[in-house]
């Protein structure tokens, strides 16, 4: 999922090139904000896997417009705290069968 196109940048606001730079030079850690975004993304992806039943289903869901998110893709909302909260709330509604 993260290796395709600009998915990583959409989800956590870090370009693949910046991430590669940090991987090569581990003495320079990510900023607190970048670390928070990565943690938030991982947490939401894990929740989507739990709710939807598989990694593949969760990845497809993250890249499809969702009616309950005003037809926006969940992946596009994850770079901001309010957007991530909206995705988490929507996952809770999906889990309980409320798709609004």
C-alpha cells in the first residue's frame, strides 16, 4: 500500500524521498509531528484491518471514496488530526453497521 504512488505522502504528509533519507541516516530522527502522523496512520490501518477482516480489504477501503466521509477517500484524510478522527469515527460506525 505504501509503495504505490503518493499514498505515503497522502497518509502521513511525508514524501517517499524524505522517508528514504531518514532510513539511510538513522542519526536524524523524524520530527515529533512526523512520528505522530506515522503512529496515527498505523493505528487507523490496524483498526481498519480489524473491522474489515483483512489487510487487503482495509487497503482497498482506504483508497475508495466513502459515503460517510462525504465521498472522500479515508487515505486522503489521514494527514490531519481532524481527518483521522473522522476516519476513526467512520470505522466505528462501519463496525456497528451504521453507514450514514
